[in-house]
């Protein structure tokens, strides 16, 4: 297996040597609205599209140092545009289609993208979320001239490949600069896990319902399959009712599923296709330990747990693919070769074996940042803070056993991890506080059997909530917040309270919020909006 310096060069190699291999597959049973009959596109067919678009972008003045935003979901157009831009040294900014205009405007401003490529159905969002005069186009349109123009180049390990936004604890998403080397390192780890995740060249089919604006689908699935000469089954969204038939009909040998997906599948009645497929394993980071055991027993399909962050990529990552461990524990696996790590207390001192502490990671050798993200764009201070003392501070609390396996315990950062999405509580709080009816608001994660965690909001209203008015007030709150937040960030629970818990120095007591939120949710003493918030989702 030859590792080349960029996704495009790896794709070019496979397309020229084995053009008839399938690259993108979607069966009719997937029920994709834009491809009801499905599709099957080879490396050679996609390569021809990439080369044509590559020439068009270069002629329009895009090249090394350019950034282009892509609002193309998980459709074939995304892959073609990404590879064409990577070929000339341009970077992409993948956009979440569930964004609100303010969120898009923020990412366009931070990324300094020169152009956005989006489908016509997103014209309203694009117009509202980009400045007047900003370059916009639909796939297939003539490409607007680049401003400024740049020469085609790139192709090296250190060249920027993509800019992915990831929520931190500062309230606004951070823009992670990811190089070609980052993606190739991540793909190299993915295809060499071994054990139950062992892969073969020119025959694997990896199915993913995860979005291409995440490193999992973009780096592991896509670049991994390119390196191996495998195919990608890119689903727009997870659909439980279509899942097993799609897995079977696509010929998937590898299935990607965040922790929320197995929990949902376990609620389904028996399906004829749930064992009539070619899949060998599920890569399922974040699976609840209880669901993992039951899922494997019912479906006969092992789940490989793993841990990584957008910032760490394939340089600091773990996997359970080669190890057996005690069922019922949240094992995230063994650190990869070439990864140094420490588990430390709040003072930065190493903790005893088996004791939870924050995970610090780095690459072994002279360059501790090799293979990691290249930094947060426009925020050198945050980058250096994350690397304080020469170690990347993950904010995740883990513990180790005597066999060298790591186990997830909790998170230090103020985030809600809902269905695989990192949601910054400060961002949600800011949106709630923008409501003229709200005096104060605080947000905390609470456990959720299906989604892992859910957003719980404590709200101090400016006027008392009358008896029988609470649900209407809560829905009005969501409606107002939905103008600023994607639907998945909206509170799943709301509790109207007289005041928020603060310390003597008026600092919000996050620990009290979390425990009280969990108590109210479990006792049914808060407003449960989980089924209502989906109504604020954009189509």
C-alpha cells in the first residue's frame, strides 16, 4: 500500500491504474431524493469529471492558498469539487446544510473563503449568510473569476486541504486547519487498524451516514477508501427504516455509525436484511457500552470503538479493533503506535493507574505536532493554549488499565455531545439570551439513551410563567433561538427557574447545573422538547 502526499494524488494513482473500480455507490433502497434509482460511479468516471473541473477552476484563477466553501451535502458533486480543488492546491470549507444564516456568515468571515458552491435549494441560506457581492455558484455553472487570482500548485504534505469547524468551550466554533498530511495520516491509521477492522485492497465498500463536514467521513471513509481502492456509500442522513436494506444492497463491507445509531437500530423490529449482508464490522465511536453488547448479540456484527478529535486526526487516535476487553465498560481502545500520551490531574501531574484524569497527547519523536491539525485559523492564542507544555490538552477525562487500554470517563469542556455533534453551551446560551423574554439562561448536557447527551436549558424569564403557559413559552423560546441556531443545538429540555446557581464570586456553578438538570430530566420535572425541536429543522 503506497501512501501519497495528497488525497488527489492518491485518487489519481488508483483511477489511472484501475479505472473500472467502483468509487461511489448508492442503491435505490437508500431512497436518496436526488438519486431515487441510486448510482454506481467508477474511479475512472469521477476522475474525468475531476480533471475537467480542475482545469476550469485553474482557468478562473483559483489555486494554492484559495479557499472554496462547499454546500453540497454527501452527493457525488462534493467529491468531484473537493478532489478538483485539492489538485490545484486549493482548500475547501465544507458547510453544514442545517446552518442558520448567522452561523454561515461566521464561517465565511473566519475562513475568508472566496466562493461558495451550493445547490439551488440553499439559495435563501447562501444569500442571507454571505455578504453582498460574494461569489456564489451552483454545480455546473460557470466559475466566477477568483479575487485575488492564484496559481495552481500544492500537492505537498504541508499544504492546506480543508478547513473544518469544531465546537470548543469558547462559545463559537474554531476553524481547524487540516493539511494533506493530516488526511493521509488519518487514512493510514484507518486502513491499518488490523484485527476485526482489517481491510483488503480494491474490494472494500464503506457505508457512512456521517456528514462530509466531519473528519470521520472526509478523512477515514473517503481518503481511506481512496488509499485502498475501495468504494464509498455516502448517505445524506441516517434512516433507520432503510438502514439494513441499504447496507445489504450496497454490498457494504464496512459500516460507520456513531453511538446514537446502534441505539436507534435496537428499537427496530426484526428485518430480513439485518443479517443478509457483507458487512464485517461497524466503526462506532461513542457507543453506549450497554447498547454495544446487545447490538453485537442481535446482529452478529462487532462494533469497533475508537477515539480521536478533529485536532488530533490520525496522529493521536485509539481503537479497540485488536483487543478484547470486559463487556459493559466504555473502552476506547489502545493508542496507536507513534502516539505519546499522559493522563493528568488538574495540576498537570500524572495520575495513578486506573484513576481518571485529562488525556494529553502528542506525536512521538522530535515534532510533537506531526500529523495533528496545523492550528486554529486566526486564533494563535487558542492554538498555543491547547498545546501548553508541549502536549495537546484534549479536555477528555479517561483512565487506563494494566493492559494499556483506555476507558472514557467524562469531558472537562463545556460541550454537549449530541448524536456525535459537539455543541458549545456558551453558543446556545448566547442565542437564548438574545430573546427579549429571557433574563438569564444556562445550558448543560444531560444523559440521553438515544443521542448520548441532550441540551438542557435553565431559563430565568423576565416575566413570570403563568400556570398552563409553560409549554407555549418554551416553544416560543425555541422558535426565537432557531433563528440563530441549527435545530440540533436547540434545547431538548427547558426548566423555567427564578435564579441560576452561582458561587460567591458570581461564577456559574456548572457542576450544580449538570446534576440538577439530570435530576429534573429523569424525574419528569422539566419540559421535554426532544420531539418538538425537530420541527425547527430546515429541509
